[in-house]
């Protein structure tokens, strides 16, 4: 087990290093940052002086080392648009995104789990058909468009819900729903098929012969086992969620990190964008590591493979 | 039917297969197929089908509603956008962008993924471990972020969007094709090919690859929809195809400011995305059930 954890953590660190190298290399493509800092009439000497001041006359490996050691101290440079340190822009938005993300996940679980179980238990009935329809729509509807259509209906036509920004409970309804149901469709489909597999198991037959009540068979014996394959995809779901959050926060003008991604695209604000990508990547890689370790803990077959 | 029974020996099986093929065709999803044909046809022949320009503004006609609504006319059957450009025209040309991106990304991403999957499954060992770890990391990373980063650093255009999406796409092909190869390489015909002195390259290209084509075809069809949505999302965020070239995602984005006055500007391109994606997904489902039912569990 310890060997597995060390190996897996090593892989995560390598992934982070490769990613930081790619980001650093891409940063070189955005053009010479000196041009942005200098007044137009600056002489060659001032340019050289400033270049030396920012360390841009150093060879690349040294520049990369500086980039990494600054990143380790949460110093990510200055935003091109607002001229403020990047961390000052990101800090206040973290909680907003976290709140919306949790609300979205709640929606995913509330829709995805009961429907997935129901579709499997009542196979080939009305429920199964309905669940299939939701799954197909979930895979085919562009999230940003669903958001706009919800605004169209609930804000413009019915004047029921606020279209943008944060505030009370009502501000969460549309963004959280738009964010959550996409992943809900995926969770539901996977849970349905793994429930069907589990229901075929010998131990379920045994439980039936024992005369256990149906709810116990479904929720205690089948559901628990059916959940394992769903959990395997936790990392993939998280990735989908983050992609979704960028789109949803943009549509609903939610003051979070996703909206900041959008703003930095519009302003071509590379320092902000690279920081966001680095941070999100670190979170995703850590979560994946945690999921894998937890998984190896539950299922011994993995750690010996 | 005056044939002898010996002559008929091979026939029932043949007839059975014919019946199966007819049955599969009978269950072919006609509506999705029709949608796919319409999208591909209008995208290909867009310049011949419409008299309007995609980029030329016509401020007198701005925000004309679609023909079925009051104030609409057959001049602009689906209405116009905020600059007075014909929506139907932009929709057809936008379809072109979606189809082009889909074809190129699937060719590049699918090609690289298949190659990696073949090599990874066939050679196994350390090569396999590295390839599959990379594929898993790619799948578990919100790659749209990476695509955005690339596009912001290098500039948005069709080629960069294709590269960015292909960088994500390869992983799924690598995973599925590798799985196929793992099963195939235990079969007798591969062992015989090796005994006959075939090189590794020959086995990969002429013995293993042809046996994965069905799977590949199904996977390609099932992913057209996904690619269309990713491209539309990038264009929506301003990191895709730059304006004034029409792309479905940026058209939805253009309409955001007018949700209260002109619903059609963002509703109609979104509908186009949805119908096209549903059509490709349903068609892919049918293809999978027909060609390769065991893939059911994979995707």
C-alpha cells in the first residue's frame, strides 16, 4: 500500500511539472512582455535595464526556475488588464466558485442517483425511458445555451428568477441547475448500467431467497456495490464540472473563477489565465490522487496491479 | 426451388445474415440520418443556397424576427442578428466550421490515439504503462482550460482550435483501441503471423488495425457530437473561431444581449447545435448496436 501511494504521488508530481513547463513555454508565445512595459520612446539602454530587472535576459532554464519558485510562493505576476497582482484578483472569487460548485454537485446527486437507481430497478418502463431521454439531452445540449434559454424563460418571460450575479437563494437556482444536470446525466447512465450488473449478482439472488425486503436489496446490497464504478469516474466528473463552471459563470455573470477565465480570454490576460490553469490543475491532480488512493484502499486488486 | 439440399448447405446462414442486415437497416434511425444529411448538405453547398453574405452588415434589417412571427419575411426566413445579417445564412456557414473542425480533429486525434492504442496494447510493459497513465491524466483534466490557454497564447483560429481539441481527443481512442488489441493479440492469427516472420509493423498495420476498424468507426461517430459541443463552447467563450466568421457557439454568444427583445438570435443556433449533436449521437448508438455491441459498456 505504501509503495502504491509513493508511486502514485510521484506520478502526480511529474504531471504537475510537465504542466508547468507547458504553461511556461506557452507564455513565451504571447510575445515579449517588455513591449507592454516600456514607453514607446524608450532607448535601448532602458530596455536592457528593464529586461535585466525582470530577469528576462537570463537563459530559459533559469527563467523557468524563477517562474516555479515564484509560483511556489503564490507570486504569479501582475494582471495585464488591471495591473494588480494576480492573487489579489483570484482570492476573493474562490469562495463564490466553491459555493456554486457545491450547489451544482448537490443537484447532480439529487437528480443523478435516484434516477439512475430507478431506471435500473424499473427497467424498460416509463421511468427508464424518461431517464434515457434526460441522458440523451444531457449529452447533447450545450450548457451555455441551456443557461441562456433558462434566463429567457424564467427571467424574461416569467420574471421569476434573477438572471445574473450573486445574492440570495434564488440566485443559485438557475446556475446550479445548469451546472449540475450535465454531470447528473452521466452519473445516471453509469449508475443504471452498474446497478443492472449488480442486480445480476449471485449475492442478490441469495438475498432474495433469504426473503429480504426489496428496498433493502436495492439500497443496501445493490446500490453500495453499484456505486464503486461510478466513484472511479470522480476525477472525470470533476473535470467536466470545472469546464461547466467556466461556461455557467460566464452566462450568469457569476463573480467566480470561471468568469475570471472568461475575462482573461477577452483581455488576452495571460498572467491571470496561467495562474488559474496552474491552480485548477493542482486541485484536479490532488483530487485524482486522493480518489486513487481511497480506491486502492477499498479494492486490494488495484494496489497489487 | 428445385435445388438439391447439398447446394443449399451454405445458404441458410447466408440468408440469416441477409435478414439480420435487413433488420438492422429497418431500425436505422431515419430522422437523425436526415438531420445529418441536411447539415452536411447545407454546409457544403452554402454559397449556392443563399444570396446573402455572412459578414456584410445591413443595419436597416437588424433584428428582423423569423418568418412565422409578426414582422418576419421570407427574405430572412430565420430572422437576422443585431447587425442585420441573415441568420439562416450564418447558420449554414457556421455548420461548415463545425463540420471542418469535427473532421480534422477526429482525423488527427483519432489517428494519434489509434496509433498509441495499437502500440501500447501490442508491446505492453513500460510503454503501455506510460501511455495509459498519460491517457488517464488527459481524461481527468479539464482540457478546455488547456485549449483556452493555447488559443490565448497563440491566437484564435481554426488550426489552433483543431490542435487543442485533438490534444484531448486522442486519450479515449488510445484507451479503447488498446483494450481491443489486448484481446486480439492472444488470438491464433497473430501468433501465426509472428511465426510466419511478419515484422511488428506489419502485424500492427495489416493484422491488428483492420480488426479494430469497426470499433473505430463507432467511436468516431459517437464523438462528432462531443467535438461540436467543445468547439461551440470555445467559440462561445471567445477562444474559438474569431468573428466575423460565423460559428454556432459565437452566434449563441452574440444573441445574449438580446434575450429580452430578440430571442431567436441565440435560440436558433443553439437549436442547430442540439439537433446536430442528438442526430450524431443517435446515429452512433445505432452504429454501435449494429457493428459492435460489446462497446456498449465502454462508452
